[in-house]
């Protein structure tokens, strides 16, 4: 329940921030984004391409921008400052889902050990609801881009998101004890090299840092299309429901998301 309160608090702060900027007269943009996600977790073998491409999913979201270069209250440009002409504030609510399984040499068909069978039988799903804010920097003039001085506008961004994660875990491993077949609460159904408690599909919440690089392409006076490559690092290793605590497990969960978007200028 506490995590829902935190999520509501973050959403409330974003709403207050938006209201404040609206009163200052800055203009707004809204859009949708979607695209493939590579979820880098404790499933599979790190830096293994089969793992990276096998554990891929989809993301979708709604984005809102505050455009400091233009004032909606007077249909005129704002004060000509470097910040107003090169930065936008991006608020976002997004969701991503990735099916997970183990890939690499430890589950190669040639391996017939009990441990290999446990790994092959272990599956999971990462479900994440995100809400947060990023500050986008445009090296070229935002005013010139809006006036068709050029059609392509690159950008980089940095921000913080709050994530509500609800992982799923399953196994088809046939434990010798028939009462425990497929039991996701019993550690003996999972890889025996992990410490007890390494598998836990409990929902939770955490913060994450988000950075991206991309560009906008102007298709109409009040519309852009966007391509954005995101890297998101979570401050938790339980996003996927697995934290095996082995010595080489040095990183929390993270993802790479290539998203495509359509942005419309409201005023």
C-alpha cells in the first residue's frame, strides 16, 4: 500500500509542476510512444546476444512536454534565453512488459544435469509501470526548429522515474516430490546454486534513473515524430523477481528501450 501512496505522491507533484508552468504561460505538447524493450536482468548469461534478444518485450507510454520557447497565453515567443531555446521538460507515464527465460551455455541442450533442467524450466515476466520526469536538451534552437529552420532536431535527456513492478515467476521443473511440482514458493524447484530466497515475485516499488538520446522530425507545423533510445537503471535487483546473490551479480536490473513517438503541439 505504501508504494501506491508514493506513486500517487509523484503523480501529484508532476500535476502541481504542470499547473505552475501553465500559469507562467508556457506551451504544452502531448504524445504517445511505443517500441521494443530489451530487459537486462538475472535471467540468462550477461553480455550474451541470445539472452539480450531473447529477453525482449514491448513498451508503451504517454508523454507530456512543457515547451519554454513559446507562450500559450499570448501566442508569442518567450524571453529569448539559452534555457528557453534549448530545453524542454518531459513528463511521462509508461508501461513495459518482457517475458524472461534463461539462455546461454548453462541451458544448452547438451547439458542434462538437474541444474540445467531447473534453469530451462524457470520462466518469468517483468511488468513495470513508470511515472517520472526528464529534462531534454536540444543542441539546436527549438525556435528555429518550430519555424522550419530545419526538420531534424537531435536531443539528449536525463531524469528520474518511479517504478511500480509486479513480476511473475513460473517453473515446470518436476521435483522428485510430486507435491512440489511447479511450486514457485519452494526453492528446491529452482537452480540449486542460488541461495534460498533468490526467487521472489512480490510486487514493489523503486526509483530509477533514465537517460536517452534521440531526435525529432517535423512533419507538420504542430506535429513531430520522434525516435528515442533509452537506458533505464533501477535502484533494485528484484524487478524481474530474481536476485540470485552470486558473486558476479554486481548490477541491478536495467533495460534498453527503442521507442517511436508522435508528438502534437497543443497550443
